[in-house]
C-alpha cells in the first residue's frame, strides 16, 4: 500500500521506535537463561541485541523499502575502524569536558566509578553494554534507517530535528540517574542534544561508524566520573547538553566547509536527497 508523502515521517518514525524496542527486548530473553555471571550476561545480551537489530533493519530495508541494507551505512570499509576509533575518542572527550565544566561550576565533584579501573569490567560489562546494547542498535535505527529515509524526502534540517527530538523523547522511559520530576525535561533535552551530535557524525562521514564510536564512547563514561551535589543534577544535565550541542555545531561547520571545497568532498551518498521519481514507492511493502 502506497502511503502519502506527508505520512512518511510518521510511519517511518513509528517503525524505527518499534524496531529498536524489539531489538532491545532481546535482553529480556537472555535474562531468562540461568546461571550466567554479570560479564557473560552483558556479552550474550549485547550480541543478541546487535544481531536482532541487524536482522530487523535488513528485513525492513529490503522488504519494506526495497533498498539495499548497505545504504544504512554500517558496511565495512578501510575507513570504518579509524572512524569508529575517532568517534569513541570524541565521545569520551565530550563527557570529560562536560563533567569538568560541571565541576568548575561547583555543581559536582570528581568521583570516578570503581569499575573504570577494572580491565575485566571494561571488557565484559562497560564496552559490551555501551557498544552492543546501545550504540549499534540505536544508530542503525535512528541515524541509519530513519535519518537515511527522512533525508530522502525532507530538508536536512527537518531530518536532523525529527531524529534528534524523537531520540530524546524516548528517554522519557529511562531514568538516567534523574530523580525529581523537574529533572526529566532536562534529561530529555540532554538526550536531544546527544541525538543532534550523532546526526552530525552521520552527516560528516555519510556512514554510521563515527556515530557508533561516539555513542559508545559517550556511554562508557557518562554518569561514571562525577557526582552532582544535592539538587544540582539539573546543572550537570545542562552542562552535558551545552557541550554536546557545541560539539555538534562544530562538526557540522567542518562538514559544510568540506562541502564548499569542491565536489566529492563529503562521502555522504547514503544521506543525499533522492528525486521522488527515482525512489522505490514509499511503503510499497506495508
């Protein structure tokens, strides 16, 4: 059934959210397996969530959209490892910068989590959780599937806004260390800024590897370096949102400069606008 162009952002957004939740629900099935240690659980759960996300996005991309899965931007190339490592380093740096700003503002104190000093914890819990449970599936659905298809029918700014706001709104169902009801809007704002930065990573390279690395690096350190003072969690969230938004704007500015240097400067084929007459009919498999 062919859907109206006006409804495309709605049903594609709904499909992305449903697909992400279906992928993450793999954790519930893994939790039913008896006798697993914490480290083994995160490794198995992470592998399951990522495998489910890859399988579901492949089915949606091939059967619903009629497009190749490679257009989502997670195929390997010679540049993939380098982009992912650069993204991870950038994600770690942004958390350190935001937490340092929060400490300088007097809203928090340095209080590193003990797990950060444990190599086994990094290998079996922190990295699998950040990379496999969160970064890969969330990037596939939001900056991969949803952003790629919204960008084909909407202006770039609209695609960035929709994916970022929707990504942030999903954090209404998670606490992220917030307690008071007044902190929840700021937690969502921080998540929107996070989504904005991840969209900037997608635009900058045309694939998902930089975004996956940034997402993983950010999640590895966030909420593990500082402890906010009583009643000062909103300041911490505002510092995170401000640094993320600033980093996103700098990334986009560099991308635009590269575009102006000449044709071919950006390898952004997966997010280029596709003329309507050349596209597979939207919703042809729905």
